[in-house]
């Protein structure tokens, strides 16, 4: 993980075939989209939330909240993550 606030442009591969992420080789349309992809998917630590009811895990809290509302029908609870989720990891890919 990079700990400085500066983005290293060498993390983006550009060649005749296009623009690619140096971590996962995903092809991206622009340099900016590659930068955003790398920051969000590979550099910023992510919180993994596990559902207490069915044990499914989610990287994005918003997706976890939607899961609890749709699958377990827990509507109207303002504290879905706290009441139905367990933070299982803070990680980077």
C-alpha cells in the first residue's frame, strides 16, 4: 500500500494496446479512470462487512445495507451495519 498522498503515475501502464492497471491488468478508457480504479480497488483500505444473519460479506457498506433491506427485510433501521453486520477486515487488494 502506498502511504503518501501522492499518486505514482507509474502504476498505470500505457502502450499501443491501451491503458491498464499495473495491479490487475484491467483495461481502462482514460488515465483518470485508471487512477480512480487503482486508488479505489488497490490502494485505499476497504472495510469488509459480514452479515450476522447469513454470513455474506460485502466490501461496500451501501451494498451491505441494501442486502439487509432486500434479503432480510429489515427496513426502517438507521443502524443496519451496527445491528446486522460485523466488520471482519480492513484490507487492501
